[in-house]
C-alpha cells in the first residue's frame, strides 16, 4: 500500500520509541533528583534543630573513660552528629603540636560577612584568608583525686583554633614575637565540642613532617597518634578523639584578637547547605521534570 502524504508527514514528525525512552528517562531522572533533594531538606531541618538544641545545653564534664556510653550508643545507631559541649581538664603537649591546612578561618571570628567571614570554605580557590588549624594533644587530668592517673587514658586531640598562613613561616615564631600564637602552660580547663575526622581527597599531597610543627593536609587521626609515638585507640571505642575548643561565653569578641582564634558557640558546626538551599534545588529539579514531561508529550502527539 502507498502511504498518503498526510500519514507520511505524521510518521516523520512523531517521536519514535528510542526518543520516548530517552526523554522519558530524563524526566524520571530529574524527578528522582527532586525527590532526593526533598529528603535532604527534611534531613537538614532535623539536623539544624538537633544542633541548636544540643549547643544550647549547659556544658557537662567529660567522663574519664566513655563519655556517656548511652548517648554514644544511641548516636552510633542513628549515625547523627553530636554537638553537646563538654568541659575537659588537662595539660597540653605543645611539643607534639600539628598544623592542619591551609584552611579558611572559623565562621565569624574575623568578620561577620564577606571574604574574611570564613564562610566561603578553605584551601584551593577559596577567597577566605588562608591559614592553619592548630591541633594539640591534651593529656587528660583526673579531677577526682587531683592527680594524673597512674595509667592515664590516651590523649585527645584539641583543635585550639586558627592562625594566619604566614605565622609558621615568620622567623623565630617560637620566640614570642608578634607572629607567634598562644601556647598555654600548666593545667587548662576548656569547653570543647566533638568533631569527626576526615578522609583524604583524590590526589591529596603527603603530610609534611620536615617543618616544625608538622603540617598536615587533612585530619588524619592515625597519623596524629603515630606522630606522638603511641598506637591509636581501637575503632570500637566510644570516646571521640577529636575535639574543637570553643570560645567561652563570658569572653567577648575582643578575645578573638589573640591567636589561635576560636569559634563561638553560635557558629561552631554551622551547616553550609541550609534547608532553604535544598528546597531551591528540589523546586528546580521538579520544574525541569515537569517541563521535560510537557515537551515530551508535545513531541509524541505532534502531527496527530
């Protein structure tokens, strides 16, 4: 049979099976991304609520062995962050100090907004001032009997704050000139918040042990303890090993002029991608999916 001109035109302009599958997969894919961003929106809402609630709690003394096993077991089951503040007492081991960076400063310590606010990330192409986080091991102190334990627990590592990048390279920075940073001596009591370790990125350079203090590119817990000459604690232990020191509530903003600068309770653990960002992403993906569905339908029905 000979196809009429009208039927031939309809056949040439309608969307074939391959085209339907291709455009349909694009619509389904963008819709799936919208669903994922919606899930992330609700997860971030819960995370923001948890952070505010836990940071508003009164700081509690850090236990000597397992810091609240019940809370930690629940945390491991739910795989949630922990922002509860603790009070810890100990003696710094400044001889084993490590610098981690280059990184931007903690949010809000140098400026509330702009490139110096520390909210544009660190390293690489960041516009934030670059520097290092000062990590120092803290030998725990037994507050019960006023003496160091005969067999003290492994030290914990404290992120004492941020210093500008030129500080370690200044001549005689250990001699107390203007470009040195504070190294408190003797027994110290501070407020800390637990933080998670990091994993190396692709093509991350090796740590530099040739400088003093050594310079690490990421928070390598195992290398921290190997540098101290002691084996790292087992992975199954409850006690977090990395802590960030926060500025005491009674200290005013002028205290941030001395280095290393520390984040305040209001800014510690700030979430970069807020729920509103995920909501915007979800609207975008759902909009693209709807537009793609409309265009695909028009292509399928074209010429009919």
